[in-house]
C-alpha cells in the first residue's frame, strides 16, 4: 500500500505561441493563491518561493503525469499575491508534441496543465475546515485532460493521480519532549478531533499515521499513529516511534516506514534502529516501549543488536523482586515479561 501528500492544481492555457522556430510556447498561472480547491486546500502566497530559490525554477513538463513521456520544460516564478506563473517550451522537433499534444490543445480536449507538488508546511483551520499550504516543493507539470468546470478540473487531476496510490513522504513534524507520555487511544482521538473527522475519516486523517490500507476509507484502515496535538500543532512523540520501531522488528516490508523511523531517531540524536542486512538495533528507550509480543521476537531473533543500556535494563529486570525497579515505567511489559522468563528459568 502506498499513499501520499502529492497533490495537483490545474490552470488553463493563457496563451499559445507558435512563432518560435524551435518551440511551441505556452504561458499561464500554474497556481492561483488564496483559492479553496475542491479538497479544501488553499495555496498561500510564497508557498513555492524557497523551493524555486534553492532548487532552481525549471521543472519537466510531462504527458499525463507519465515520467517516461517528457514533452517539454517549464520555467516557474512567483508573482506576488497572484500565484505561480509558468512559461512552457514544447520542442517542435518532437513528433509526439507536434502531432499529438498541440493538436489536442488546439481542439480543446487538453484544456490545461496540472502541477504536482509535495506539501512541506501546512496549517489546518478546524473552524473553517480549510488546509493552508504554506510551503510546497514543486515536482513536475503535466498536460492532462480536464472537464470544463474549474473545481472539477482540480478534482479530476487529483483523482487521476490517485492520492491513495502514490508514495507517501511522511511528515517530519516537530518533536515532542522525550518524556511525553504515549497513549495510543487518546492520540487517535486527538487526531480525529484535529483533522476534521466526524463519522468517517477525513481526507486529512492520514496526517497522524504512518500507514493505512484499503484506501483509508474507514478509521480501522489506519495504522501506526505517531503524533499528539500539542500547542496547536501535531508533534511526533518519541515513545510512539520507539513502539512502532519495536513492532516492525523482524517484519519484512515497510521499508518506507522504517526509513522514516530511522530519520526520526537520527533527529533525536540516537542510533538508527534499522540496519542493513535486516539487523535491528535496540537501545534502552526502544526496549522500554516494546510490547510483549515484540519483546519475544527480540529474544528469538539473531539479527537483533542490543545496546549496552538495553542489556543493563534486562539484567536489572531479571534481578528485580518488586514492581518499580525500572524507573519511569513501573508497569512496563518489559518488566513483567522478563520476570516471567525468570520464573520459568527457576521452575526449569
């Protein structure tokens, strides 16, 4: 399963010039700022400024979002409060452009271009149920077939790409304090409350999870919540990340999620848990937050690498006679599980 914040916004061709001997030239606004689209997203002025400054203002122009069919180059620029303007060059020497693309543009079957972009920074307004896109990274533009209605065009572009079928680039929210308590049920309710959910999962519900299945149609389709709503924004909870890392130990697949978890550990200044060769590094914090079933797989898995801190924690738990010998997590599954192992060892 794959999903993504990769979205599109369309524009109509404002002008088409043919007097250049080498190129067809098309101009128009790729994104008009301040308008609410059919997904209730608003692209804010300056959203693409940083990306264009740091990564250049040229992007490929594709046919129907097919990366194997480039048809030209677009040069983008932000124009104040108006929007993102683009000048497109389509080579006349390309037979597909001259014999297929341009005739369709002239007849009106291809009415515009959609731009693909990833959301970097956004702000969700609960009162208006509007998502303000403050910073975006532009990926590409494509000539696509749209119906006449403007909102329908935007919807068609998003449905054409299939948001649920794209690669998910996970949101690196700010980190919560290391000691922030993690209660999965409470966190899920907070995600519902702050993503416009009512009876069903909203289109923003995925923001609080690292995975979903079956197109994310119901609440039960979502897995691995990892954020809490703190100080009017979502924040990544370290204890949630530790728990998810432990649950993915000894499981194949989930490579995109494992990669993201590694990046969160790195941001926290910790050694990455998922190593090459299916090795799994377990530090003290990860061990504390692992569920009983996941702990069992740790002891059975020869690919697990225990840090010195986690080894000390295990020894401490095995020697313990009373609940509370492990600070900060008296009711941990780790303590109970290791005590049971100790009893089994004494019995045998």
